[in-house]
């Protein structure tokens, strides 16, 4: 099994953040002599957060008013991520699918087949989206843990709610960046 640095960090960062929230929830102090067991536990927690974030993805899409790939194919972008060729890409994908009633998910999966090549930027965009999704889920879960213990302290709300919003917005943007990159690679390959 080969671990990339991304695989390790994408589990350790959310895992340690969640571990700190759990320690606070149970009123435990951080013991620096336990750093190796904490690291193993943080990796496990990060792995679980990544899984939970994958399960919550459909809920995130609802809060974003749609899946980024569906929105971009239907001509709806966001202020930070623009895609100007949705109609052209959709027509090319429909021709390739040979089905006029293909869903946007089916069309996007065709684009992904083209875009997921070795040495492409698409893999990096997908990784940063998955990491952002894990961070959003970590902030959500850790925020709940912190608020359970500190529900009457308004300073926690002042910290957690803006952090949650920023993580939510950044995750949404990363989802759109990924979908746009897939569609741009597909369009580039079809125009060659």
C-alpha cells in the first residue's frame, strides 16, 4: 500500500482537530507524552471524518442548491467560479451518450472518463475538494462537540458559526473548481 503525503495529511489534519474537540468535550487535557497514540487516533478519526463527509455530500449539495457538476452543465455558476461553455459541452456530451434523455450525472461521468488521465490537474482538484469536504465535516462535528460543552458561552458561537460558514463556502467553491476542471479538460480534448 502506497501512502501519498496528501492521504496522510487529509486524515491527520481533520483527525487532530476532531481529537481536540473530543478532549475538550470530556474535559481531558492534552498529554504531549501521548503524541504517538494521539497521532494514530487522529488518523483513525480523520479516516472516519472522510467517510462521514462522503455520506453527507448529498446534504451539502442541497445546501448549495445543487451538485456543482449539474449546475455547471445547466449553465449555473457561482460568483467565484465561472464556466462559459456549458451549452457546447452539454451538446457534445449528449452526442456522445447517444441518449437525449441522459441525466447531467450521466453526462458528467462521460466527461470524467476523458478528464481522469494520468498527469492531469483533475486529480489535484478532486483531492482538494475531498479535503475541503472533510474540513467542513470536521468543523460541523467539532463545532457540535464544542457547543455541547459550552452552549451558554456566546464566544463559542461567535467563533464556530463563521468558521462553519467559511468552510461550507470554500468546500462549495472547491466542488465547482473540480467540476469546471473536468468539463474544461473534456472540452479541450474534444476540440483537438
